[in-house]
């Protein structure tokens, strides 16, 4: 039987390539440069599967130019790089990598919240710059985590993980907003109460965003929403760029309309809005919320499981569409 042909669109663990090679005829991009859309189309000719990392755009134009493609396996839980409707229309399967990164990403959401509220990055830069000359009563005073109100927008698995960390680990009052309310048992497990978005923004001391990116969630937080937040509040985005209007956030931070923000994702990343780079009260990290060695390996393994499951056994593990 001839082996299916699979493309790996970005550099990845050698072990991941080896696993794929045991089942497929593999071409892998092991350079550190991303392929352009045109290069990706060229490389996809004759390939039945592609291993994507979450940023390769799979849309109607690419699908029309790659008639052999049958499956796109994302090594990410988010899949806003896929036009799922176009994929379904062409009979191309999309898969993602849920669950394996939930706890790692929730850990990072909490780490970013703490670094932001307690001004860890800002004070470290101050120290490294040799500016620490004396102790002062008000030096880098931030806001408390324990006993404060945590507002979570998006209460999927990662949101629930953050809620539990806040309620059980830090005695926080947890409120959340989501498209649909959790059932009572899950709310009790997360010790979280459902509120409207406006109430959450007005009352939370710390707001964490964990919603998937869709046209409906574009700029969930813009100037109007930032204006509702407390001037002492912090905002953390570990979801996707585009959920926050980064330009409006930079203005709110500069004018101290909110106290601070922690951002792991950006509109148009890896570019970062230049105004965010010049305000001190923001912690910026390069989309690393799921970046621990075991979790990144598990994400890659799940993408491989999906390619094998579908192309060899006819049964993907985590399908996204009915293709
Ligand atoms: C995801 O899995 O969607 C994360 O953003 C990691 O890339």
C-alpha cells in the first residue's frame, strides 16, 4: 500500500517527525522560517495531510489550490487559522489539540496575572537598569490577588482551571461570563458565579480573557469595555490577539484608566502594537502559555495521533468538522 504524503509546516520536535515517518511519506519544514501562503500551497501539492501549528492560514483559496489535501491537524487548541466552513465544503477535516494543554495554560494565565498585578516585570527592569537606590514605602506597590475578585471571560476548560486556582488556591471570589452558563455542579466545582459581561467588568479586580477568537469575539475588550473597568483593575489576555483592541488598551494603560495588563497574544502577532511597547504597566510575553516541554510534546503527539487516526485508521481523535 502506498503511504499517504504529509507536510509538516513548521519546525517541530525530531521525535514528532520520526513518528510521522513511521506511517507517512513526510516533507518537513525544519528551518526556522515560516513559509508564505504561496510556498505552503506549493509544498502541499500531492499531500493528503498537513501538520499545522496554529498560525498557517487554511482558507478557501488554499483549499482550492490543494485538491489532494484531506486533513489539517493543528498542534493547538485554538483553530482560528482554519476556515472550517470552507474545509467542510471541500471535505477536508480539521483537528485540534484540546485538553492536553489545559492545566499548563491555566498555570500560565495565573502566572501572568500575578506578574501583572504585582508588577514583577516592571520592577525587574528597574533593578536591572541599576535604578534601585533605596527602599521606599510605595515602591512598585501593586494589587492583591488573595481575597480579590477574579472575573473570567470564557469559561471553557482553561477558564475553569483558572477559576479553581483562584478560588481554591488564593481565596478569590470568582465571577465569570460565558456564551452559555455552566451547569450548577460545574459552577460549584469551580466556585464561580455567572454574571453579565458589564457587571463582570465593573466589579472584577482582575479580568482574565480565555475566549476563542471568532468574528463575534473580535474586540471583546475595546475602549468602551475598558472604561467600565476599575482604575485599579488588571486585564490578562491569554486567549488570542484580536480579542482585545490593543490600540485602545495602550491608551487606557498610558492614561492609567486601568492599572495594568498582561498579554501573551497580540493582534497581528508576532508584531506587537508599538504603543504597548512604550507603556510600563504591561507585561508582554510571546504566546507561550502552553509552552512547557511535556505539554508541547503532548500537543504535537495529539496532532500526529489525528493524522494517523484519520489517514491510516479512518478515525481521527479530536475532529472539528464533519468532513
Ligand atoms: C493554542 O493551543 O491554541 C495555544 O494558543 C498554543 O499555541
